[in-house]
């Protein structure tokens, strides 16, 4: 994608930029709990469900923290 992206993509990248520093000091089990419980993670998941085409790029940034949405 380029700078003229879909608003959901722009929001997703903003949310990820906000989430990454929060997740960095966490242990893997804490990150898994965060993905389930955090409103921020839920927003990310919601966008991924609406736009499964973004998943591969998100996976490249944060790994498999979020389940792959069904296409």
C-alpha cells in the first residue's frame, strides 16, 4: 500500500504503532492475554476481520499474535 491508503489501513498502522511499545516489555503469555483483553488489540482485530488482505503485512510486524481472519 502507499500513502493514499484506505482509512482503515491508516488506522490499523496507527494502532499497531501504539501497540508495539506496549507489547515490547511483555512475556509471550502476557502478550497473548493482552491480545484477548485489550481494547486496543480488539480494534486491531476488528480491522483485520474487515480487511483480511492486511494480515500478511501485520504478521510481518508483530508475528502471529492476531489470528488469521477468514477471507
